[in-house]
């Protein structure tokens, strides 16, 4: 499939989504007004990073004009169960502070009024009696015995600790010719979608149920968790995602506690409630990637072969462990060997709570942090061993003829040819010339550096990888878990036109276009003839735990479900057409809107007539054939098995590959980086639509570039939040991005009928470290941290500079 | 992030606007481009009773030459100046600086007067106005007065404007910088407020051997640091002269520090950028005299 020269799949079909977006006709959550009488919510948030709530006086606020009501944590607690997570430490997480606030921005009270303005006026009038407590924001400081404790019941801030060994890391390090060691801080960052969180929650008393419209984007494993928090059955919580979303990059996962909060408040206040998050709320209190204090040790033999790895990951989860955390530190776990052959790996994972906002999904999910260590270590080893950084990677790559390859921690790498990618990269970047230019620049005393990085991009997650947070015995007791199910429905109506439903809640990635390409191929139609409904509704469409938009699952798994469902519709069309044409079903082909006899294209009938027969004349169908043309496929990739007793797990379905190279000059006088060249080569398996792929690469690069250069959700020592606007949290604009030279090649994945791999995260994972590598090279340094802000780079370039 | 309630007035004449200002005083806020005021309102950091939108006062949008002075009305947008050949000719330093102010989108609405009224210590327009020894025209029902930029800017977000006064124009000397000027700044991203900005101009007298210069540094302290001077004869060694001027300007400074830039970095940039722009301005204006 997808190989036919005339297929739509693989072609640069213009995105079907764009007409609506460009003409202002796309409807986002804030455009929806699904029922009358909606009231608007403002949230009163804690100004304190850490404080006890002694009392809340909302009488004045309740009496203000237009105010419907005020709800506090103490009231809501009666109606809510805590939100669960895979971490067993005893600590309750509610979507609103109950008796203590643990980060600046945590919701303390909810106000509903006739409009948002009045709601904010009323929120100002609420008086909260706080008893401020000492705060801690640094993950290492939070481990100290004298540190303020966030959750007294947990007995300390260390809320998760596991150690793993694969192969024999002790021996590998004992025998190593060279060991490089790095310790660093990784800053807290966020993907900052254009559209913030938004939701409308509606409680109905009879029958008792909640309907919530929102831009929540899964994973829908959180749906049962929300239902449990509300104390209801799953079928009493209907989640509807708007058809369009102004970006997510994972972060809209963190919306779910707000959905629970709004649902419960809708019940208490007796009216539907709408809340649209503003930018200050989004930056301070939505979700973000974790800041980390990590260490890595890498063992090498004398020829630069990587023989052992030790990771020590200390993850600052913020104030609460919000499901699916601690997944971010387990995302890369099973593929901790990266793209290399190393078999001996030790991993220690610790999670620590601090007075920062809780972490969650964010583009790259654990990848940028993981690769920062591994790929800095590879560059450092190359320097120590006097091996070219390209060569040391080449020496360690998985062999091209060794796929599928089972990594030491259980990842099953589907396909690849990493050496080929690296050669392409060196060629398009003109590596020899860059090296010559570096030599020349250095001879003149200038600071010129080249950075390289390579890595795999796991896609289509196994829902069970997060259970590595539990011991094999705990997992055994909890019952088996595995899989990453995708759902897709294809329907042909009586007039012969096609509608597709997806469970992938796209946030701008063009899923509708690619789905239409797949279905058009299967049914002999044109993509623009297919309607793809991406508005997900748990009350009416097929979905499962893995549904949603994350881990690049669309091109890895969902496409298979679409193909399966469309294939079954095609099969039925052929069977019915065969009767009408009086030939064997095998002789029927679907093309150009017709079912026709293969080899005799002028003999056929319009698909509309075939479809009509299944709806209008079921009695005329072949014996035993069900009427209509409606099919739903639920598909689970067989590779996604449960973790084994040795903590190995096939964590993802496909493993794309990418490698990046950057050449830059550091301006000694200002710390400014002048990017001379940035090149990136990707293997995303078979390309389903090159426009979509290139868009994802460029977007991922922009995220990675911002993360490398500017971005940090900053807190001061006392826990005050410092990045509450886009004047403080600096995202790159188009004017700041250097040109990206992008190329790709294909190794087909055996994991789905198209040979495609998931993609989209990759560049955001590698761009930060490749820039750090280049700066380290330019300045001849071991230690470089992010973001590469002017002041930081200037200091590194001028080590003689004193103090503040 | 919704503003507290306010009255919105959109006067059709300057007289009407001034009457409102004199009635409401510090309870009023003038709305020009809204790029700085808008966020302040939304974050409820400004809570005026009345917002006076001056965008209908078309007379204030004029760019006029008045002898040795270029008069830029309060509604002249940053983009207007960038597009004006007259401005390019008469105040090239300002035009060079405006390229660093925000982005196309913000310059299209943002006014120069709004920037002066807002008085951010890192803003380019106040820096240039002060470096060039320009002035601010303030109008109220009581009077029209011209306040030299040196006196107008008093600190972060603080100016000499009285509550009932409106800025009606910024006045730019046109005899400074046409022979030699330079502007440089360092900011994290394109279009950000500067971490440090440096502006300089130099001019040969047309009546004798003498010369004048100006150097301004923004973003270092709460207000722009400025040195202006001159002499009967151009300095022999321009580099040495520039060093002296810089040393004088930065002698006792206590640079600001924030999340993004330390005092040490600002001090270094003040020195580095200041020397660079001053030397370039001097060399263009006076270079010939030397050789
Ligand atoms: C994304 C972005 C980037 C920016 N980057 C820069 C930058 O790099 N450098 C820079 O300097 N600025 C920058 N700015 C600010 C911009 O230049 C503003 O335009 C300027 O500060 C204010 O001009 P305004 O016309 O929008 O004034 P407004 O926002 O309307 O008013 C600003 C203040 O001045 C007062 N005011 C306005 N006009 C008058 C008047 N005639 N008389 C009395 N008071 C008045 C208002 O009451 C208010 O207090 C940026 C803004 C944005 C949004």
C-alpha cells in the first residue's frame, strides 16, 4: 500500500484543513456555544508559592452584580475524589487547592458570572487568609532534610525512586578505557501553543451526567480517571473535543484537572460553565516540561565504542504528580541506548516535588532532556578520545542489517539505516568545508564551533511504559497492561460520499488530509471528496485508552486503523459491485469514483449506486451481508506487549531517526550566536505527505531552537513566578530562526501497511543539544547549560569576567 | 486578564481631549497605539477611570519641519517615520533606532509619543530624544510648554508630564547626526526591548573647526545615560577620545539587573556598544578633518 505510483498517499496533497483556517471558518473551543445559559468562570489563584489556607471569605464577591456563585476547594472536596497517578506515594491531588497552596498560580476559588469581566472583578473581592510557608523550587534543594515539605503525608519531597540495570553496567565501567561524566541542570520549558486551554462543562441531573466540550487532546486514558474523580461511571462523562485546536504539543493533556473542576462546579452552581485560560494562567499554571538535575556517565573502549551508560535522572515534577507522570522520565527509558549499540545501562530515576507548577506532556516529552545528556556525552567523548564527533557516532550506530533490533531495555527498533542518514547530513552541510572554516576562524582567534547530534524518535506509545514506575511485583498485583489502541471509522452514506472519524484529536498536524489520502486510495476517490471529522466525542465515536494526540501516534498507528476500516468498506463495495457487474469480487477495482472491472475500465458503475444498494435495498445484498457501509477498526500494534519481569518494555511502535548539524560563531564581545548553517536529516519511514512532514520538522525545530536559546519558565528562590508574559517567556519569532536545511530518506517500517513512522517530536528533541554541542565546541568547554542566553554565553566566552 | 471597568471617550478635537484630561487628571489614561497601555489595563496594573482615545485627532499625525526642528505629532506612528524620506534625511539616528523597536505589526500602531510617555528605560525613542537633546511638547488647558528631554525623563515609567497634560509632539533637532551617527543594540530576540542600546551622533561646525557629539546609552540604568559635548578642534585620536567619553559616562554607574541580564553584562555592553557607536559617528563626521 502507498507504493502505487498513482496513490494519493505519499503525495504532496495540499492540506485540506487550511481553507477553513485561512478564511476564519475553523471553529475552536472559544467559538463554541453549544447550549444557552452558559456562565463564565474566572479562577482566583494563589499569589503564594507555598501557604496554608486558613480561611476564604467570598461573601462580598457573591454579592457582586452578575455573579452566579463562588466555589472553594473546601466545598468541592465533598464532591471529588483525588486525581490518581501511577506514583504510589500518599499525597492527594485535587484540581483546586484544599487547605494548602503549593505553587504560585494554583486555583483557590472559582467564580462564575455573566461574563469574564465581572467574574474577574468578583475574584478580586475574595479574601483569602494565607499563612505563608517556606518554599523550595530547586530539585536538589528539595531533597535536603531541612527542605520545606510539600506533602507532609508523603514524608518528604522524594515521591518516586527506582533503579534499573540492563546488562552488566558495573563491569562495563570497570573495564572502560575512558569514562566521561556530566552533570547539568535542564531548564523548565513549555511549548506555548497559540490557543490556550478552554472548556465548557455542563451537568445534567436527570439522567445524571456531565458533558464537557474542550480542547483536551488526550490521552483518553485520563477519561476514566476523571470519571473516578467525579465519582461517576465512564458513560456519565462525555468529552467532546472541538474540531480545531490552536496547537497542543502535548500540553493540552494538562487541561484535564480543570475539566473535573468545571464539571463539579457546574453541578454545584446549577449552570453550564465556560472557562478560557488567559496567557498568564497558561504560563503560570497549565503544565510544562520538567526541569531536571541530571547526570550521565558514559563508558568507552579505546576505539570510541560506547560500552556502558549510567543515567541519574532527578525530575522536578512540581507541586503534584499529575497523571500520566512520571511518564516523562520513562518515555525514553526503553530506548536509553539511543541509536547506539551499547548493551549495559544503569538508570536511576527520582521524582521530587517542589513549589512549581505540575509537569506534563510537552513536545518531545522527556526526549530533549534525555538527549541533552547522551549527545553531550558523545561529543565530549569524541573530544577526549580525539575522534571526530561524526566518526564516534558512526562507530556506535546500530547496524543497518540488524533490524528489527531489541534494545537492552526492551525497545524494539523497527527499521533504520543511521549511517546513511549521517552521511547525508555531512554531505548537505558540507562538513569538510565547515571544518576548514572552523580551523581558519580559530587561527584568527574567533570562536567557531560545530555541533552534531543523532537520535531515535520513538512514536506510538505503549500505554504500559509508565508502569515501569512500579516494581515487577507491583505490576503483577495490579494486573497486566499493554498496548496502544487506535480507532478509526469510515462510513459511506446512501449517496456514496464518505465520512471518516478519527480518535487522534489533531492540533494542526494535518491528520484530516492524510486520512483523506488513505481513504481516497482505498475507495478510488479524491481526497477532497472525503469528509474527515476530527471532532472527537467519547459519547458517540469509538475510542480507547490510547486515543488522543501525543507521541506521534498518528503516522505510527492510527493510519493502520484508517486503512483497515477503509479496506473493509472497499471489500464490501467490491462484493456488492461484483453482484451488480456479474463478475468475481477479485475482478472489481475501485477507481475514479467507480467500481469497475479490472482491465476493462469502461465497464463499471458509480460508487454512489453501489453504496445506495447497501442502504436502499438490503434485501438484494448477497446472502449474509449486513446492510449499510459503516465500519470501525480498533487496532492494537502487536509489538506493544506488557513490560516483562526484568523491566523491559517495547515502549513504542516505530523508531524514526534524525541527525542534526550546526555550525556557529560565538561573538565574544556580546555572547551572540551567529548560526552559519543548520542542517537536519530525518528518516520518518515512508512519507505519507511531504508537506505535512516538512511542516512538522520546521515546527519542531522552532520549538527546539527556542528551548536552546531563550526559553525558561523562571522562578526566583522563593518560588515567585517570573515568566508570566511573552515579554518574559521568550519564544523565537520567525525573524530569530536561522534557515533550516532539511532532507529526508526512507527506511520503511514493518509496523503498519504504509511503512510510515511517527514523527513531529524529533527536531524538538535534538535541536537543544546540538546547539549546546556547538557552543561547547566553539568555547572548548565541557559544561554548557540552557538556555544559551546572551549573558550566559558571554560569561562562558569570557571566563575572566567577575561576578554579577 | 480583563481590564477593570473604565469609561471610554473618543474626543474629536484636541480641546475636548484636554478638557477631559483636566477634568480627570491622574484618573485618566491617554490611549494612542495601545501597545503598552493595553497590557497594563488587561493585567490591571493600570486602572484608570477614563480612557481617552486620541486616535481621531488627525492633526496630531503630522510630520512637520519647523526651522531647525522636526516636529512629530503625537499620533505619528513608528512606521510613519521609518517610511518618511524627510525623517531619514533630518533625523537619521532616530530612523536607525526605530528599526529595532518591536516588529512591523507593532510599529504600525505604536506612536513615538506613546513610547516617550511610557518612558521604559530600555526604549529606543526616549534614548534618541535625549541623545539628540530634543524636547517634548506638552499641552494642557493651562498652557503649551516645551520640556527638554533631559528634564522630561525622570526614571522608569516616570516623566515630567503633569496629570492634565498631553504630549502633543516630540521635537527633534535636525542639526545633529546628519554628518555622523550610529545606533546599536543587543537584545535577546529581534524586536525586543534592548538589554543595552547605544546611540551616537557627531557633527562638524560649518562655521569653524569645531565639532559636537552626543552619546546615549539605554537599558543600563533607570534613564538613558547621556554625554554631549564638543570643542574648537576635532580630537587628534578619535579612539582615545571615545575611550575618555565612555569612561566618563560609565564611571559610577550601577547597572540594572534582571532575569535576563546581570549588571556585569550590562556594564560590559555599555562600554562595548558605546565605544563602537561613538567611534563610528565620530569617524564619519570628523574622519576627513583628521586625514
Ligand atoms: C511585541 C512588542 C514589542 C515591542 N518592542 C519594543 C521595543 O523594542 N522598543 C520599544 O521602545 N518599545 C517596544 N514596544 C512598545 C511600543 O513601542 C509601544 O508602541 C510604545 O511603548 C507605546 O506607544 P503606543 O502608541 O502604543 O502608546 P500607548 O500604549 O497607547 O500608551 C503608552 C503610555 O503612554 C501614554 N500616552 C500615550 N500617548 C500619550 C500622549 N500623547 N500624551 C500623554 N500620554 C500618552 C498612555 O496613557 C500610556 O500610559 C513593543 C511593544 C510590543 C507589543
